[in-house]
């Protein structure tokens, strides 16, 4: 496995308070990038997500791994995003990697509920949090990113394009719309960035052992296998560090434009770049779901991690 080298690069990870965003910020810093990590939950007060993690904690992890700064920013507020990008410009004069990981709409999702039965206010809030935030951030940040060729936008999504078309209708209209929109935003940005020598890629983790997911199963990262008695297919799950390493590897690849406009998974990129999860495995979640879980076969991760 080649260690990614991002020294001299500047990255913005929007939505880095917890989960994948936090791990991405840390791994980019570990690879040498200067990282701006943003989020709404702070020691000064929680966001509507009402989780205990704070953006200051992310900043401490980033500083321990490398260099960067964590800032409280609401990406639904264009003026706040503009001030952030102006700061990046003033301090570095460049932006090489933009990761749009803002969401938090899970708290409003009513999985298995039809469009007309789902709470309307909650559904519309999901669109604001998962689509508008990405559009606002890219609108403001891309003029800085395109100053130099080689810039990369990573749009974080959930599920590969192929899997979602075939299997993911049970998530419901609103959640599916958010994730499909992010994937279409990737296609559009890839087209518009191409003349500037920049790329846009949509990236999905697998079954992520985020703080929220671990809490939902009543386990910790150390005891996560205790959940397999109830949900055996959770055996294919991965840590947020795995997708963090995926972003770092992709950002360090001079040929990353090969993936522009596409949806890729952490498992696919692990096969390409040779990185592993913290336990040394390479979980290939989306292939496992298609070939083992969804056909109703017994849980068995042999050959999938």
C-alpha cells in the first residue's frame, strides 16, 4: 500500500463533525493536506441533529494527525460559506480538495413510508440538508478550486448507482431523492469542471460503523461484533476510517480524473489503491449485499473482506 502524499494541498471537508466526514478530515491531514473541517455541532451548542460529537473534537483529531482547523459553519447559510472560502483564499490562495459530506437528514427519514405518508416538513428538510448544502458549498468554493488544474470534488452519497436503482426503493422517496440528486450533481460538476482540468467523484462508504449506527445497535467500536447475533450481515460493516483512506488515496492520485462523473465505493477504491480498514481487511460491502444479503443467503463475509 502506497501512503498518500498530499503535502502542499488544501482541503475543505464540509460536514466533518462525526462519522465519515470526521474520518475523511483526519485521513487527509494524515496524508499531509491542510484541512478545513466544518460542522454545526459545537461545544457552544448542538445542532438539530442533537448528537454529542462536536466540530472542536474533530479539530483536535485533525491537529493530532497533521495540520488544519475546525470551524463552526452552517452550509445552508451562503454568507457563512462565503466567509469560509474567503478565509481559505486569504490563508492559502488555493483549494485542491472539496468534500461535500453535509447531511444529517437521517433523523427525519421515515424508512418504509410512502411519499404521501411521510412527514412533509421532515422530507423537505432532508432536501435542504442533503442537496441545498452541497449546491451552496460548491457554488461558493469552486471558483477557488478551479484556479489550478487537478482539483477534486468528492460528493459523499449512500449506495452505488447500480445498487440504488435495483434495490434501494425501501428507503423511500425523500431519502432516495437526496442521494440520487447528489449523484446527479456529481455528473454535472464533472462536466463543468473538465475544461479546468478538475474532477468530481461521488463516493459511498459501505455499511458504516458511525457513532450513530453503533448507538442504534447498542454497541461500541470495540464491541460491534456483539450486534451480529441480531443482524448477522452487519459483519460486512466498516469503520469511517476506511472511507477516509479512500478519499486520501483518490485525492493523491494524479489520475483521479479517470473516475470523474462516476459513483465509486470505498471497497472499490481499496482494491484499486491497496489501503485497508483498521483491522487490515478490505470490506466490499455493495458486492456483498448483492451477492449474499439480498438473495437471503446466510451471513458469510469470506471473499468479501
